[in-house]
């Protein structure tokens, strides 16, 4: 599975961005998807995930109520709508795919994911 993320950019605090991640390749197999982010000098951290078959979503506490993950299975695309952005949201955002099913126990574990996109930069100015 190949993943192509897009939609990053520069936005002022309080603004919004929508990231997209398109999956290609072995998309006829079962896979779920997530978003992670990595700020300079910090570890890559979990942001959100979606179980594509039934639409269950999972979020990091830091983004709950501000970010929404959704999917378009027909287009093999996952979106991350980010509202009320804060300077601390500044990071490179990566989408990832896990072959099989995401669960609450595995959603935030980087090594649970099998494929990663190239990342898209999100910068929030104060």
C-alpha cells in the first residue's frame, strides 16, 4: 500500500486545515488508517485513527473536539479536518495504514502500522 498525504500549510492560530491521505496499491485488502505527527525534536505521536469498515474513530486527548477523522472508502481516502488550530499543533503530519483492524489497544502504537506516507507540514502561527 502506498500513501500520499497532502493539505498541509501555514495557518494562523484559530484557523482550519484539512489533510487528505490517498491509499493506492493493495487497497483490495482490509486495512485501517491513522494520522500521526512529529514536531521538531519530539517523538512521533498519535493523532487520530479510523476503523474504515464501521467508521469507529479514535483521537488523542490533545485534539479531541478540534480534529475530525473521516474516510471515503470508495476513494481509499482518509481526511483529517483540523479546526481551532494552535501553535502546538505545528508538526509534520503522517498518515499510516495498518493491515487488518485497528483497535483501541493498538491505535496509538506506531509499530502497529505497516505503511507510512511521506508527511505534510502543518505550521500554525500565533
